[in-house]
């Protein structure tokens, strides 16, 4: 699994698949770049709070990210209802499914 | 499998405490033993104020967390250093600093970061809300 | 008397900023101070007609928009082509400005406060 | 010519209260009558806590503002609605909400936003720190 | 003065020269664009707090901004000393000069 | 035992975040938990040797860097070419990573906390 994975000197040779929790519409530019660049194929991205609005305002950019980085994108049904807005892509989660996804991830990072 | 929640965002400046509340309700509903403890750090410690009075037409977030603690017997820890500097102080600390007032709400407790390390080592994962 | 621009740039459901900005606008208007609003970024979500926030999301501030005229707050600006809202399901009381107008707007008030 | 300072940033999450302190010291040094009042709104109201205990090797920001108020007779206003919801409460409000504790530090006073409008109309300009 | 100034329907026909107070190294992308685009020829920009670091990290971009927008850029001597960093452009202000500049501006905006 | 990455991204003089992040790193190390640091954005200012903050700016956290090794915190990463610091006047204990290393770094820890 880790054969051709580049590793930094931490000694870790395995990339841990993770769920990235994104809670802002706009991060400061350099942080926006950092979280997007840190995505690894197979990672999951969950939009919460203001982050949900990325699926509306930056719909195209997010769809490109999904394809290029080979990630899966999720958002919460309750956020869509709160804002009264419906994304045209991504997977909507009930609160219970949100818990399942979060617990099931190998690792979690909250950006 | 048990999990820890780490909350770092201010109840006024972020949605961390609100979102984590939605999360913990759904988690406990699904499996009542899934959360071992909740640790509040940085500005999130402001949630533990017994004095804050939200307007009557808004959610009382401190009270909502107290209900979680009471009904599910889940400890709510505030980082003591972060809390004391932000004015969230229990009776003991109040005496220690020779103050007349104390502000820590019931069901919240002041603990060092060592308690977070302990939760880290005795639960499967830490889920952060910021 | 100073003409004030209140610039809302944060989501109504991300912090108290949006609400406290609107509160200031309403108080200014109550004291008969001329005040305009402009909306950008996540604050545009305020305009969506079909909001159904839970108590945990926060107060539904959309309802306040209809009352702005009553307070003599007549100008609510957004930047044309920067709105990602469907105009058929969002509040009609806004005045869209083109880029040049938007950019010079900030220099036309004695006071600008962002929330 | 007199000016108003409006401070909106949290003492914990921003430098607004620190920067405004540097500014007001320099302003009063230059011309002692230049500042008519200071109005704290949004998270900046947290500066008015008498309970917050910063570590001894750090600046006590609340005390530094109190010294400004005392030495130069400058009123420090906290927006009452913003303060009450954030747990900065004087004795009167404490009784009104049937609480046992109050937290407002000396030299700070709770006022409505109307006081800011009044400052706006009786001073040359508002300078904001956020 | 206001003859060929474009005006929005506020009824104001005069652009008010102002001092822009910039206190972040990185604003969210859209806000960064907004404050930079809002600059008018003759405006002043004062870097404070984290904003001071713009003069180091984004030295080139800031110098371009000064030229293109015809603005004057200031920073505080005390911030330069605190960070132990010296910008190669812009005007350093003592705290007393900071007060003078702030009071003297026609209008002030804190981004 | 979980390997933790503490990501510092804010200026030591803009809020308590940088300090509270370092505090967590030191406590983790005290409890013999493996912990690495990485610095980006305004947090890079931490490295400058010639800092002289006033009390209003905040605590001089630069002084803590020299003690990290004592706590067995040996890895402090920055992104190569993203540092705007003069290497002759900044702390030498950092390990610069190239872009690929930096980007994969975040996926190599069980826990990442940003401050």
C-alpha cells in the first residue's frame, strides 16, 4: 500500500485516509490552498456551517476539486434546509449519517 | 468504541458549540455510549458561563449542553488555563484569586490539558469543532 | 449628520456579527441617521426566501428585511454578477451595482462598518 | 476636535483592545481632550469582565483600560445587549435576571447603542478597531 | 472636483479620501479583493497588527498596489520592532504620528 | 499512542491561538505523546530572532523554541520557498519541506489540530 507513497521524515509511510471538515465559505487565501492541496485520492470532504455555501457559490470549483483530487463530497441536509438552498452535486447526509461518516473515517481534520 | 469531542470555537464568534451540540445529540441518539467526554479549549470555554443571558427568542446554548451532561452523564471539561484568563471561574479559583464572584455554570468542570491527553488515549478518536 | 454604510459580509448562521450589524443599522435608523446596507460573501445568504433555520443555526434574520423600509432604510446594495442566488427565490428589495459602482461605493460614506 | 473609539474585536481572538489601548495612550498624550468616549460592541465587550484573570506575566488589559478611564475621565461604554448575552453583567442586570453573580468591572458601564449614536453626532469621527 | 466621478444612487457625488486600516495578513479571498478594489487615488493605507506582515510577505504585491492605485502606505515603527522585521518601502510612523494621520484623514475605514 | 501534528497558522501577536497551540504541544510532549509542529502563514513570524514585542503586542513566544528539544519535540516543519524570513536572522531548528512533502504531511498524522 505504501510502496510508492512519498513520506516525510516523521517515519510514517502510510497516508491515512481522512474526512476533512470544512466550515468556512472563504478561508484566508493561503489556507484555502493548503487544505485543497492536502487532499489525497480517496479522502472525504464534509461541508458544514458556512462551508455549505461553497457548494452553491463555488459549485464549479468544487466539482473540479472532486474530479481532480478523487474525493467524495458531503453536506448536511439540515444546512441545506436552513439556508433554503440545494446543491446540484455532493451527497446529502442526515444528522445520523453525519455521525456514522465521522466515526467511520480513519482520521478527521477540522479546517 | 468511544469518542472525544474537542471544541475550540467561541459560542459568539463561531458555530463550533452549536454544531457540536447537533452532532452529540445525533451520536447519543444512535449509540448512547459513543461519547466519553467533551473538552472545551480556546474561546470555546466561554460556553461555561452561568452569567451569560441570551435573548429569550434564541437558543440557550449553555443550558442545552447542561441537559446533555445531565441526561447522558457526559463530563464537560473546560481547560482551566483558558477558562480562568477568560473569566470563567469556579468557587475555588475565585477564592484563590481573592475575587468575590464566580461564573462557572453547573455541569462544567475546570481541568488541565492532561485530561484531554487522557481522553485521547482512552478513546478511539478526537473529533474537533472549531 | 453622517451617512453610514453597514457592510454585512458574514453568514447569518455563522456568528452574531450579521445580527449585531443589522441591530446597529436599525438603531441608527431609529435615531434618524441616514444608513445604507451592502451585502457580500456569506451575508448574501440573508436574501434567500426559503430559509428554515433550526434554533441551533440561529435566528431567521431574513424576516427583518421586509421591515427595513419602515425604518427608512431604502438602499440595500449587492454587487451584480457576484450573487449566486436565484433571483426568483430571493428578496427583491436589493439594488445590484456594477463593479465600478460597487468599488466606489465605499468611498461615498463618512462611515463604513463591516460585520 | 474630539473623537470616538469603537472597538469590536474580542480581547482573546483579536488585537483590537490592545491596539486601541496603544492608540488612546498616544492620543491622550498628544492632546488630553481628544477622545470623548470609547464604545465596545460585539465580542469586544468581554474586556469589561472583573473576573477574567490573565497570567501574571501578561498584560492585564482590563486594568490598563480602567487606568485610562480613571486618569483621563473617559467613559468606557459596553453595548448592554452584546454584554448581557456574553455574561458581562452589572448588579442591576444581575438582579433583573435573578442571578447571584455579577461580572462588570469598575469604570465600565452598560449602555444602549443609542449612546454610540450620540457620540457619533457629538464628535468629529469614529475610529474603529476590530 | 466631482465632475467626472461616477456616483451610486446614494446622492453623494464626492469621493471621500480615506485612511484604510488593514489588520490582517490574509483576508478571505473575496474580502481581500474588495478592499484593494475600493482604493481610490490619493487614499492612504495603514498596516497594523498582522497587516504589518503584508509589507514583508507580500512586498511585491503591495508595491504594485501603491503604484497602480496611487496610494500612500504606512506602518507602525512599534510593529516593525515587535516582529523584528524591516520593510523596504512604506512610511514608518511613531505612535504619535499614527494618531495624527488617523485624526487628519477625511474618513477612516477599518477592514 | 497517537502521533499528533500541531499546525500553527496565526501570528504570535494577533490572538491567543498561537500560544494555546504551543501550550497543547508542550503538554502532549510532557505526557510523552509524539508530537510534531508545522508553521505557516503569520505563524512564521514566530521564527524571527530579533523580536521585541511590547506587553501590548503579547508574549515573546520565540523564546520557547529553544526549549522544544528538551520536550522531545524534534520536528518543526515549514514549507520551503513559502517562508519570507531571512534565514540568517531566524530560528535554525526548522525542517523545510518541498511542496509535495508539505501537502502529504497532513495525511501522515492520526491527529492534526490547527491554531
